[in-house]
C-alpha cells in the first residue's frame, strides 16, 4: 500500500536533516552576529494580505477557505509576511528594523532537483534603511552567509529593477507593448525581445539601447558601457548601481559582485537594486533579493527596505557539489 | 581518439563550455553553424555511438531536441541548440533564449481533413474540438489564449493518423514542406507560430561564463546573419 504525499513535497530523513540543521545554524549565526534577530511568522496568511504584497498575486499558489469562509493562502516567500509584521507590530517604533528567518514557503512550480513546491528559505530583511547603504549592508550579510556555508566561490549578481520600467516610460512605450517587453526580459527571451522591440517603431539608437543593455554584465566597466548608450533612465540606474557598488567596495565585498543590467526578478515588489546568487558548481540560482521601497507603504508604514533569501536546499546541493569538486581535485 | 566523458555533469568550473546538440532534424544544421564559427565537428559527424565529443573550445553533448532545455536548465550543459517548438512546449524551463539561428524553419499549425467541417462542428455542437498533438501544453495554451476549448489528445507517433481514423478532428503539429499533410489529405487550418532553431543558455552559465558565451553568440550571430 502506498500513502502518497502531494507533488513537490518531500520527507527529510536524519542524515540529510543533520546537514540541513548545520546549514541553518551556520546561517542563523551570521544573521545574529550582524544584528538580525530571528522571527517566525505563520505559514498561512490571509489571501488578501499576501496579494497586497505582490500586485500580480501570482506567487500565492495554495489557497483555501477556513471554517468561517475566509480566504487563506500559503506564503510564497517571507518578505511579504515580514513587511506585514513590521507594519503591525512595530508601528510606533523607530526604524531601522533588522530581522532574519528560516522557514518554508510554497510555490506551484514544476518540481525538480533542489526546487520543490515546499522549500526552505533563509534570509534577512532590513527595513528603514535607504539605498545605497542599506543595500550594501544586506549584501555584506549575504556575502558573509555564503562564506559561512563554504560557498567561497559564489558570486552575487547586482542589477536594477527600475531600469527598464523607467527606460520604457522615457521612450513613451506604454500599456501592453511595455508589458510585453518586460515579460520578454523576465523570461530571458532575448529573441522575442528583439522582435518586440523591433515592432515598437523606435529610432536605431533607442532600439540599440534596449537590445544591448540586457547583455551588459561584469565589473565597473559595465556602467561606462551602459552610459555610452545614453538616456536619462540609464543615467539614473547606473548612478544608483555605481553608488551601491562603491558602498560595497567600502565594505570589502565588491569583489564577488558582478554588475548585471539584464537582471530582472519575477516578483512584482522590487524597486531599485536586485540581486541573484550563483555558484559555479550548480546551474540553478541559489537565492536573490533586492530593494522593495514601496512594499512597506502597502501595509501602511512607508519605509525603504531591502533583503535577500537563500534557497536552503539548493545551497545544500551546492555545498555537496563544491565538496565533490574539491575531492576530485585532490 | 575516444571522446572523453570525465568530469561529471556538475563539473562546470573552467574547462570547455558544454553545448547540448540536438540529434535528428536539426543535427546537420547545428553542425554546419558550428563549422562556420571554426569549431571542429568532424568527430560528431562520424558514425560513432559516443554521446559526448571534444571539439576544442566546446564539448558537444548530443541528445534528443526535447531534452535540450532539461540539460541546459539544470546546468548539465551551459548552452544548447533546440527548436522553438520545443521551447514553446516547455515554456516554463528557465533558460535564456539567446539567438534565432535561422535554420530548421518550420511552422506550427492546426490542420484538419481537407474540406472537413468537423473542427468547427465539434466546437459548435459538442463544445470542444478534439486535437491530437505531440505538443499538448503548447496546444492548451494556444487555444486558451484564443478563447476556445480543445480536447487535447497526446500522441507520440505519427500525428497525421489521428484525424484519418477518427481519434481527433484535427492536429497541431510542426510542418516543414507540408508534404506529409498533403499525402494524408490534410490541410492547414490555422498558423500558430513559425519555428526555427534557437541557441539557449543556462541562467548561471550566462552570468558566470559571460565572456565565453558572449563571444560564441557574437560569432554565431555573425555567421548566421542573413
């Protein structure tokens, strides 16, 4: 007789659990050391609360009614619940607020290695600290967390979520056309992007800017290359990135950061800086984050904010792969 | 020399970029493109049963076209070549679609029996048209996007058979010259999407090996410019 569990969920047995637990404590220790106290919020929230966090409402995949007919949803990340927590529980206190978490979140993705529908996230939120210093602080914690779990080769990609929105506004691309361009970028469809941009009726220089920007990634030279493409939106985004990059340099973590003007994350609440984490040992993104300066306002306490989350299971896989590579080399 | 397969799927550090190469209809065209950018494809062209070939700056990994997004998404291959039809069917695979390679041009179409009204009639009288296809997810999405309800029947072999013997009212399939359709007395009812070979890349490789990938893309773009 088989007693199934839902697709995308799994049981964890002691050998794996010991390693996951060690991973969690290494991360929690880093978070605490940087002043980020751990919080825990409910796994389920009111559907309306989670939908407020992400306007497109897509990530909350599991929804159901409670005994009094209220719509509940399983959280799709920890950022939205913590925004709710800060706005409600710390309404009268002076920012900044620093919190960390380790907990499960839920998304209806196609399950595969290191990517389940129920997955563990570990991360921090810094609420009430502006760019660029707030962003740099969070990225410093991220860098320390990667070192603490042995991923010393891991790289942090840094991009800007507002770049294309503002650029398209500046070029007068609105409505469905604007959304179509953003969708192509978010789904990494550069062939579709070229077709979409080609149909906008822009001048050669503008088209060139839209097509070349997403390919620019690397060190500080990327900012110079971007500026050469011109335009106010590009100027503002590169200025924001340069300021963050400089603050990262002062904190000694610029070395592992790669600027990436093609970065776009699919969650709807990001503004300004966005980050993604990569390790050469595995082909999946290990985590990400960024600034969400408008999210807190949706919960009645407008404050600038930034944070990141690591996917714990993928970090664990990366750890194992790095160990294996090191063994093979030896 | 025997093609070496050491290193394991996850050994992504350094070494040659791994390119997933589609066996089948796109194989020759893919090799031709690689030839044009100076990659030695002689081994891969041979009749060896090996699956992995060293070709200097690239390691060629051969597989079914529909497996290419799987290998590339997981990072077992850094870049790959596959058809747009495969990408449409597996649209939730998180890979970069970098370049339209231009060759392998086909059309994804809805086809029915010549002069037959059963597609429209199925929709009108029975509320759904029965469509046989090897692309069930793309078919669902396409019909849902145009406000129609298909009853999608997934088949693995010759799709053209389905309407001939009454399994389905029509088919959604990739059409090259249209000869197979004509020989089976089928005709195109609707064009869904043009499909060509595409160059795709793993998300992490696209960031961490950007110089090599950009260089390869640049050379291929130059070589395939029409």
